[in-house]
C-alpha cells in the first residue's frame, strides 16, 4: 500500500466506533491489572456477551503492544458472536471489525486494515446508514465502566442511549443500574434516600435478570445503605444459593457482611474468593479492611491505653496489624493506582509506627496523575492527621487540612479537614486569647466556605494582635473588595 493510501486510512479509522476511538487512555489504568481482570471475567462470568470482554481484552493487549494476542482475542470475539447470534444481527460485529482494523494498522498490515474498514462500511450500508446502534452504545458503556471510575459518568450516558434504542434489553438495564449505583457511592459520596435513583433501577435489573446473582448483591448493598439490611439479607441469600463460588458475587457479599459488622463471615467469604482470584486487588483490599476493623475493635475492647492490657494483648494486635498490612500491600501490588488502598496502607503503616513507610506512601499517592478532587481531599485529610498525631507537626498538618478544604467539592474528608482546622484554631485561642494565628486560621475556614463577613471579623482580630502581618492585611483587603 502506498504512503498516501496509508495516510488516508487514519481519518477512516478515527470514524470507527470501538475501544480504539473511545478515549480509553493508558494513563488511567494498569494494562497488566486490566488484563488479569478481563481474563478472570472470561473464566467466571456466565454471559452470552463474552465477545465484549474479548474485544476489550484485545484493546488491553494493544496497550501492551502485544498485537498477536490482540488478534487472537478478536478471533475469539468473532467466534463468540457467531455462536450466540442466531438472528444474524450484523451490527454486533461492528466493534470487533473496528478493532481488527486498528490492530492491523498498528501491525502495518494496511491492506488487512482496509479490509475491515470496508466490512464495517458494508454493514452500515445494509443498515441503510443507521448510526445509532444500541449494541455499540452498550458495549462502550461496559468498557468505560470496567476501565476506571473516571469514566463512570460517560458510561451512564452510553447506557441511557442504549436504553433509548432498546428499552427492554436486560444487558443495558443491568449496566445502567450498575453505573448509577457506583456513581452514587463514588469517592465516598453519600446518597440521601430522597436522591437515591439506583434502588428502583437495581430492582428492575433483578426482575429482568433473575439469574444474575451479582446484581442481586448490588441491590442488597443499596438496601443496606438505606438502613434496610434485613431486606438486603434476603437478596444476599438468594444470590449465594445461585452462585456460591462466583468470586464477583462473593466480593459484594463480603462487603455486605463487613459493613453489617459480620467481619468473620466476611473474611470466610473473601478467603474463598481469593483462592479463586489470587491477584484480585479488590479482594485483597476487602480482606485488609476486615483485619483493620478487627484490629480497632480489639484495641478498643481491651482498653489498650492500660499498659498491662497493652502488653498482654500486643501479640494479638500485632497479628491483626500484620495481616492488614499484608493484604493492603498485596492490593497496591496488583492495583498500583488504587488511591484508597494506598491511603489505607499509609494509615496502617502509621498505626504500626512504621512512620517512614507511611510518609513514603503518602508522597507516592500524592504524585499520582489525574487524581480526582475527592481523592485529593481524602489524601490531604489523612496526611494531615498523620502529620498532626504521628509526626507532631501542627504546621504541616494545617497545611494539609487547608489543601483539603480549598477543594470545594462536598465530601466527608472535606468536613473532617474543616473540623480539624476549627479544633486547632479553638485550641490556640483557648490557650491564648491574643493568638493571632488562631483567629487567622478560623478566618481562612470562613473565607473558604464563602462566609466573608465572619472571615473579615476573624482577620481583623488577627491584625489586632499582629498588626504588621502582611498576609492578614492582604486577606482582609481581598475580602473587603469582594463585598
């Protein structure tokens, strides 16, 4: 193929609808971890739509530049479509053929790439130019949902579009319910009962997919969120009866148990699941959370502040800490960019008095690219507590709490940082009524929350006791100009 013909391929490739054009960026995932997850899905999930997983796995292999394996997975995708496509609906091949075209392009087999572009265009001709196809929107939705949390909102839009075209399709109903459920709890968000949309969506998904044990577990978790644990237990029991050895179900069952203070039951379920998927970062994280929960319960229950009890039970406490550390370390080994697991690991290092490791872990997670605002808030709030209570550095703690508060997205971590700043301010003023820094710190909190008159009052008090402080003068002038 001539150079001019090769260059002519690129704009046509960009028009294809497939994983290669859905802006799934390498910087937002770990290709090895993604490959492992997809292989496990192929092994354990029972679905007629495995072709979607093969398509996605082909893209994952492209990220690793293993184009031979990418082609092998596309061949399996095509074979799976053939086996499960009795009505001969050719639109199900569109994503697969688009992926073929891209992989052959990267392999510099331009004639083969052209062949698959032609196949895609032929299908569209047979569809008489129809561009909005539910199968493509649905597959894109699942790909975005599985890639990482940053794509959940776009995934939701894809499932909405798929349902507009095929409102009764069980696969799109489940996908939509799943992504809405995840968005409601994304980055530690809390969904009020009045704002909760996923409950009815999950109920509908269970009705449309009675054999889907995983969606029943998600419904149980949502009911638990709404303080309806008793109802949730019924769905957990049904799901376990249907699929007692499905790891994707067991992880949600364990989460339900752990949140319901049935930690030993959760650990039992998780150990069954981890035997099936030993490299699952999610499962290791859940096990770590269980051991952490047991550790703090044990510590509280035996009055650990008493030196006698401390000595008597130190072996049990140390064992729980080490188990938590082991599984949190395994989590970040298999899911390197899992922000919350990295923070949990840092906090457990500090609990074990391994302060250097905790410091390094906080610095590592802060260096991650593309952190969400909620993730930054969580990191800074936890880092602030580490600086304040473990490193005894109030100034560094204040700096962290301020950074968390300055991110205006409402979250529990932001609230926590605000409480910490108010507490430190109150402590300073209580200790010394003329402490300018205490008033200035409270002024910062008011200013960040948009409470300008309260902030002005605080900075005026700060200047009263430190009249030549340029920072306070600047803040006061800025606030007065805003009014």
